[in-house]
């Protein structure tokens, strides 16, 4: 589904990614761990198409398409979803308005019919209920006044409504208490654990992986993947730290 080959990228002319290669197949969950400054968030922003992140070498294909040649909205319409470490607030724009506009824009881009207001509200209510988020919160401005846990639950509701093929989740566990962590983990499994979807989890800690068990764990250090393994690698990192792996 996603093929990253020898990817190099800079931010403000500073090299961050330095030859990263990664392959993610349909039905797989991959976790990327690594020390601060290794390039984890940079990878997510490059894949999402954030301005200011310049690819200087390498290639990325998504479902056989050249991802790097696509605009951010085209990547989203093709099925890529980016979850942020710090979800942004959008004053003056309600969650319902934001999500219905985003979903119908993607449906139009794929040649699908738009959802009516009634059909959308039924979908939104089902996703909110599944994440334990009060439907009234979806009527409020996007993330304004939300706690950290509410922002992450809201992001999972967004993911459930958009229903992407590939979810790239950048430190989704950041700022979550135990209950919120469990709810978010269960949401990822419910929405994305299917044979035709895939997940790339970026995290510092093992705890999220207790709920979303990865097929593969990778260590990202100094802009490239230095080691890969199964779920046991995350336990090793939790116990021993990055040490020589990040050297």
C-alpha cells in the first residue's frame, strides 16, 4: 500500500530524513519509535504534504500512485489520514460543519454522491457514541476548549467519519489518561483493523501498543530506520531505551 524508498527531506534547509525506507502492506499496523529529533513527526508531515517540508531525494508511492506529486487534498481524497500530535483549534467552525464539508469534498473527488445532512448526522452520531464523545461537542468549534483527551477522541471521530485507507497517527497517545488511551486504542482497532487498510503509529511509548498491537516495530534514529522487528522490540525499547540503536 505504502512504499517509501530512500527518502531524504529537509526543513528550513536542515536535513532531517536521511535515506528512510519503509514498506507498509494492506492489513498491517506498523509502529515507529525513536528518540526526540529523530525525524518521526517530519516523516508524518512529509507524507501528509505539509508546506515547508522539502523532499530532496527518494520516492513514495501510495496504492501505486506517486504520493509526492499529489497536493495535500488529493492525498486525503486518495485515502490518507494524518492524525496530529497536537490537534489544532479552529474557532468559529463547528465540528459538524468542518467534517461534513471535508467528507463531501473527498466524496466528490472520488466521483461519489455527497451525504445529505441527515445521513451525515447519523454517521457522526454513531462515531461519536463509539468513542464516548458527547454529540453536543461536535456542534462546538473544532477542538476549542477541549481537553487533550477530548481532542484525541474527536480526532478518532474524524477518522471514523472520513474512513481512510491509511492512517498516519503522530503520537496519538500524547496527553491521554488511562481511560482515554483505551478508548482511542479501541477506536483505532475498530476503524482501521481491516484487510484493506493500514496504520502507521508514531509513538514514544509502549503503552499505546498494549491496545493497538503492531505487526512491525521500527526504530527511527538520525533520519533513518536503524532496526525493525515485531512487537517484542517495543518491549525491549521500553526496558532498555534506545542506547546503541540510536547511536
